[in-house]
């Protein structure tokens, strides 16, 4: 049984345009040359640079700089703006957004990075979230699932062979994270209140505590990236996707 979609990554065109029914997903490797790191550092605001300097380890600091510099660089291509001129605002839960001119579609975006790979997802006027996780072998995923998964998810997970359980765990987890990030409310929504099945033919996202079902409004897709990684996309409409690297 396959749990993740294998996207076809392509080189982005010179001119980038998002149709209203599209999502563009970017995959980027964060290990860059010192020259490129300095270029990305120059794109960041003083506040972002201060956050970068809070990292104790040089590699973590450099990856933060590259991830956030690339976000500005990518957004700048869609907005036809210099990366350093982009101004971010934040909702009460810390999710960033940008404003748009009256009458224009609002560019929505989200980013995630793990173990040297970043994902960026962009669309117009719709809630969107993305998550990437490195499939670690040193975590007690069964205990985590018992704490944070719904009873239905836990039953589905335990019904799989031991060989498939670990990958399935990360498929569940990234779907939940992507959906929560799309909603922009962080962990104020309990993980076990959301069900994101990987086994049903059509994935379902719902609140098991309130009975609110949202499956008809959302596209939720796991992405198989590099070996050892799983990603997920959640967006509030049925979607056509383009994948850039």
C-alpha cells in the first residue's frame, strides 16, 4: 500500500503565475555555499537576523538564514518585488502573511523545513499549509500515536504490518501538521481532535470532538520527497499542483 505521492519536480519558468485553482510547491536544499548564505542574510530584516543569531550551532543558523532568505526570494518572484522589501505580518498564533493591493488576489504561502530540505507552498486566496519530516528511527512513534492520534487513526496504524507502521505514522503526522498550519491556529487545535486518514481512498480531515467534517473542502496530499523524508500539503480547495526545485 502506498502512502505518499511521488511528484514530478521541474525547473520553474522565468515568469511565475498562479491560477486560482493552482498550488505551486517548491523543494529546496538548504546546504548552500558561504557566498549564497551571505546573499540570503542580506535579504533578512534585523529581527530575522537577530533570530538567526540565537542559534548555538552554525549549521542551524545557516539553514535558518537560507530557509527564510529563500522564502523572500520565491515570494519576490511572484510579487515582482525585491526580496528585502517584502514585509511580513503575523496573526495571533504567529502565522506569517503578506498584504495585497485592493482588488488583487491575495498570495497565500507556507513553509516547512527538516534536516536540510525545505518545502514552500503558494496559492491564491485559500488557506494553505505544508509540512516536511525526516523519517527518524529513534522516536517512540507508538507512544506518540497513542497520545496524539484519534482512536480511529490509532486503530488504522495498528492494523498495518510493523514494516509499514513507521512510514504511516509520519504520513498521519505530516497531514495533521499541514492542516493545522493551514488553519493558522498552531497547536491550539489538539492533534487528537483531527483525523487525517492515509488509508481511505479519499483522505478525510475532521474534528472528532465537535463532529465537524471538512473533507469536501480540503485537498490533503502526502509527498514522497528524497529517500527518508515525507511531506504533506493541505489546502482549502480541490487543487492542481506544480512542483519546482
